[in-house]
């Protein structure tokens, strides 16, 4: 049973064509809950429309050009393409895979593309996006041949549970950090509460009020608790900004100038609500340019790095969403797993073609699931909202981090409850599960946590003389993860940048 408080007894009698197609009643949901869940997921991850342009739109390639080919950043151009690709692929996930999973430009992957690929000597943004397209095509081939699905099914059920729990902690730290509740201090300690060990500034008040409001509504079993929490906190943030003129934490160059300001966007009503989007960024990629610029070996290593991160991030995310939605079978597999992976692979290709970096499944979808979403209808709703965001980008920017991130903390709690499904007295699985869980938030990487779990699971089985219990595909993936973790030393040995 899902840990969500909104789960109700399942009804199997469809009430119409929409119900039959998305199996809404069969999964114990309703159209209202799907709509609500779709809205919550969108509001929780709409920040990517603002954040992705700030990451890849403000970075120069090795030739000194910004994304789109200009000599100055064009953030609206990147925002429009980001929202468009996210919208189309999320709708596709809902319609084809019937799964409450939204997709958008992958954080971490976009930073790697911006600062680890585009800046390499002789590389251009078009070359970098060409590598993203190639990586997506390779993953798609792996799915269509059954390899990616087979790897997913070869993972022990309890290790899948650990992945889900780890992701719960991961999105919790994302929520706390993005809200400024937890920060990186100037001193020797890695993190601290607020500013100087104390909560400071009105944005922190908005986060705390939003979090407590959602908690109160949840324990009172109010339907729509997460959505109401986000909307209420946003209204409070707009009022506070209008009265107190708090301002942003950073200036136009990204420099921290106001520690107690708003974390990403300032919550004030925009001058214009509707704006005509510019999709001129689409198609700005060079499929083979990187091989000419940096050589075959270097390009291949970059593709491998992108591929491995993309490959396992989605695996962990779809398990976590399925667990929270109570959609997994007895072996921990979600319904339509191959379709989910096909759409996710196409999203990686679409991200490169759209020049917005690889698109991937978002763990923030768990916020919509926590609100009741169980089917692909919620994804269709989220996708449509992303498409509308291409027109309503000024309005999307009204919701600040501090109003949206309480949802991530609450959903992190819901996902953490699955930890009871792990046999902690069995060291064969307990140690890999522990490393999987703790390394996700502590390294800020889903891939690192999954990799550590896989490698230690295989190692423990070997040293205990149980190597025959390890699925052949787990051997392969464990070796690939060893290569992944050692990618920089391998580059040094091969003499490539």
C-alpha cells in the first residue's frame, strides 16, 4: 500500500473512455485526483523553465558564443525550448506509457554539458548537443533490444527499495537546500541551518509556513494538501514581496548579494502575463562535430558518461514513483516498464535536438503522486501546463523556490517509509542498500548512489562465495559503474581531456 495519505480503496468499474484508456478507476484514482496531481507536479518542477536557461543559457562554449549562437545570453529563447520539449515528452509519457511521470531537462546533466563539454577546446554548443542526441539514440537502441529493461529486472527487489528510499532523502535535501533552509556556509562545516546557523529572512518564513500548512492538512486528511500548500505559500510570498521588497539573493551576474532574499525568482506579479515564444533554438545541433573537434576517443568517453548517468537515473526514478503510487508488482517492477524507458530515451534525443540538454524523468513527479496521481492523465496535465508555460513564462516565474519546495520535503517523508521493506539484519543486502540510500543525498547524485549499491552488492556476494547468485547483467553493470567512477583516471591514462 502506498504511504500517501490520499490513497483510497480501488474501484475497478470504468466510467468512460478517458477512464478506460488511462485505467483511472482500476488504479484507485479519479479524474479530479489526476488533474490535481498533474498541477502539483508542474508547480513543483516548473522551476526548470527558469533554472535551465540560467545554467546553459549563461555559459559560453569554447568559441565564446552563448547557446543559440549569439554574443550575449538569450534566456527567453532557452526557456521557450525548455518548456516545449518538456511539455511534448511529458504528454508522450502519459499517453504512451500511462505513468504519472514528468520529464524535463536533467539537472546535473545540463551542467555537465555546459561546463564539461561545451567548454572543451574547439567545441561548440551545436557539437555538445550532437553528443546528447547520440547518447539518446544509443539508450533507445538498448531499450528496443531489451537490454535496458533486462538490467532493470535483474536488480534485486530490496535494492530497488533502497533506490526509492535514497531518492526520497535526495529530494528532501533538494527541497531544504533550494529553499535556503539548509545552506553551504563559508566555514569548515559542509552545511548549516539558514544563515549562520539561524533561519533568517522572509523567504524562510514562507518555506516554514508552507511546510507546516501541508503537514497540518495531511494529518487532517485534506484532499489537495500539497497543491493548496504551494498555492497558499505563493500568495503569501507575493504579498511579502509587495510589502517588504525583499528582492533576489543574487544580482544579474549570479553573485550572492542578499543572503536573505528569494532563492531563484522574485515572487511578484509580472507586467505581462502572455508572451509569444521564440522556438528558434530547435535543431541547433551537429551530430558529428564533436568527433572532429576533440577526437573519437574523447567524444566516446563523454557519450559513455552521459549514457550511464541517464540510464540509471530513470531506473531509480520510475521505481520510486511506482512505489509511492503503489503500482509495482511483486518483483518491484512498474507497469509498462519498457514503454516508460522508450519515452525516456526519446526524451534524451529530443533534448539534444531542442538544444536544451538531455531530458529525463523527474523525481519531482512524486509530489503529484503524493497528491493522488496514479495514471498518465496526470502527466498529460503536467505536459499541457508546460506547453502553456511557453506562453506564460512570466506567470510561471511567480512561484518561488520557497513556496514549491515544501512539497519535496513532505514527499521525501512518504518515500522514506519504504525503508521498512529492507532486511537490515542481512548484510548481503543491508550494506549495499545503506550506501545506495546515503550516497544519493550526500553526493547529490542518484547515479552515484545506484552505482555504489550495485558494486558493493556484487563485491559482497563474491567474497561470501555466492557469486552464482548475481545475475549476469548485474556483473556487467557493476563493471560499467567501476569504469564510470574511474572515468577521470582513465582519461588521464589515455591522455585525453
